[in-house]
């Protein structure tokens, strides 16, 4: 029996977003162009990107802090409101005046996503923001059981900042779990673990994962290149593969898959939460599979 009674304090650093949904129905094609006409019935906004990791952690029972960089317009006000609603402090959010926080709008008709449009900045954060993040981290590092780096490639987790965060965490014996982005994982070197999916792992290692042998090769490559304590790859409906001394695949428990949006956020949040409750990594991955099996049965970013 797995028992998760603690409320670990976990820090999330990364790209905050708003996932915006327009919900409606469609029963005709536009006379103006060959596109569907959606009659929007309701509108909703939830935390996305690193915010979805935070949402999952709070739902699981963690105490959560967040450090990120945002702009200073209405989207940012909505973002702060959503964080404050779940009792996550916003005092460590750094403001860059010319920055545009990511907002991803999805049009859903009859439970099917019809269209998505994004508004965002993807430039690297400036040096002043970098310094503020490091100062905040060094001041509070002793509070945390682990740090999650939620990298969506939107400019917050620059190469230099990421390396510096990991260095500080390792110096203080704090585990860093990374949801990586891009093909070059060198900036994540020294992390406790990474959580790439199969496609991302193939791109990062240049290994075509097609069987158990190539899966082990990719896991070993990630562990060696990034100097990881634990190497794992998420395999969608097949579960999560982990390699320590041998390959272990923890199968998923999803009954039906409707939408994989945010499933990776749930996995990394669940692993960090379980580790904060003193579970070993294999039990933590089993727990993460249970949680991911819930969210893929829901439409949109979910907890």
C-alpha cells in the first residue's frame, strides 16, 4: 500500500501560460469559406505550461512556490488571479515590460478541438530577470524538497539560467526534475531526472526507438550525456520506461484516452510529489502512471 501523507514544498520554475478554451457546437459550414461555424456557448481559462504542473501539485496536496517571468498586461493579471485562487504566492514572478505571457486559445466543438491560436513572447529573458531568479532561489532554497523545471521553450529557462539553477540545487542536495524541450539536453546536465516522451527522446539522442534494445540504448544515452541519477522516458499509452541497472516499464492504467494535453505535466508533478513523500523512484513512477491515467481521460489541460 502506497501512503502519501506529507505535503512536500516543491518549487516550479518555468514558462507560465494560460490555456484558454472556447466551448461550443457546430452544425453548419460557413458560406464565406469552407470552415466550420462554431456557436460558442461558454469560455474558460486555466493555468497552462508550468502552471499546469503547479495545478497538479496543488491538487495532489503539495505546498508550491513558483518563480517565472511574465509581462504586465491583462493576461498577466488573469494568470496571477488563477495562481492566487489555488493559494500559490505570486510574489516571485518577475515582470518584463515588453514581454507577452503565453496564452493558448483552443476552440472546442462537440468535444473536438477545431482550432488553436497562440499569443506569446519566446525571446530569452533579460539579464536582470536572470539575476532576480537566482537571488530568489538562493534565498529560499532550503524550503524545498525538490525543484521542477518546466521548460516549454518560451525563453524563461535559458541555457545559463538552467545550468545555474541545477548547480545551486545540487550544492544543497535538492533534486531537480526537468520536463525538457528541444534537441540539445546539455543544459540539463546534473539533474536528478528528465521526463521526455518517446519522440523527444529520439530527437535528443538520435536513436530510433523501435524495440526494447533501442529503448535501453536511448535511456543509457540520456543518463550518460546528462549525468542523471535516474533515466526515464514516457511512452504514452504504454506507460513509463525507467533504467537504473535494468529496464523496467511501468504500464499505464488509462481506461480510455481522450486527450493527452498536459499529461507530461501530471507525470512530473506526480513523481516529485511521490518522492517528497519518501517513495523510491519505481513506486513514484507507478503513482505517476495512476495520475496520468486520470487526466488523459479528460478533455484539455486537467488534474
